[in-house]
C-alpha cells in the first residue's frame, strides 16, 4: 500500500513516515498544499493523510479539489483545531475520517488500517487471497504455506502483496518499486530482485516466476 502524507510540521511528518514505513507501507511526504494536491492527483495512492493548516492551499481546499476531480482515494484529515464545526467542514469537503492533534500514533495506524480495509470491502475485495497452498491475509498481514505460518518482514510482505493482488499477471520491477518504496528512493532498483529471492527461499522456488525483460508473476496453479 502506498500512502501520501501532506503535513507542514516536518518533524511530525518524518515521525509518521518512519512509523508507517515500519508498518510496511510505502510513504511519500510533502509539506505544501499545492504540492500535495499535485502529488495526490498524479500519483497512485491508497490513502492520503492530509493536514488542514497548510501553506499554499489548506487541507479543506485540497480535499475538495481532489473530490471535484473525481479522485476517490481515502483521506484522513489531521488538524490542531477541535470542534464539531471543523470536523463537519472537513467531512463535508469529502474527507473519510478526521483526527485531532495531539493524537496517539496507535490510533492513527488503526484509522489508516480501517480506511484501507473499508475501501477494499467497498470494492468487493476479500483481504484473504488463496492460491494453491499459499494463503495471504492482507488485512492481518499473515502468510501461510499449507499449515505453516511464514514469518516475513514488512518489506517482504509488501513485495509479496503486490504480486498476490495481481496473481497470474506480470508485475514489473518498476511497479513494485513504486508501490513498496517511496518516491524519494534512489538506491539500486535491483533491490527488488533481492526481496524476490528471499521470498522464493522462504516460500517455494517455483511460486514466483521471472518473466525475462518484463517482471515477475505469481503462479496461480496449485
């Protein structure tokens, strides 16, 4: 899952990004309302965490512009304000949820997971994907091979998740990088190969096929 944080308090934004990255999400961060609107409009995000008090454009206007342009990405609004009017205004512009600062990080993560789960259920998608003896629960972030639970790191799970969600299709290395690593990543793109090799070792060698020059495919046959 790829998240966008639009927050001008840089220490808070960095703290949230580090925490959510550790949870297994790819996280991009911007500190200005106009840049946030541009990123949210151009990028493929699963959720946007949007502060209200922003330079350039405030969060209300960013949210309204996204909804006006037809973007249905879940939006979790953050604000230092408190009051029913502020919450109503945020929700009226199209936000999906609202969190008042200061907030518990644990609560924020719970809200993020709930919004992502709700979006998946709204699309008719099940969080549990079964392919032969492989079972991947994207909500609980658990993986089973036969009767055995397989322990994966957050990044390993995120790479596997991208392949599972498009099982039987070829997923390119660049698509995996885009969804699992943030847009500021400028390291070796062959990092994807390292994680795929680790997944093959932990799961089964033939489960993930390399399609030369195109990417990887999760085999769907038993």
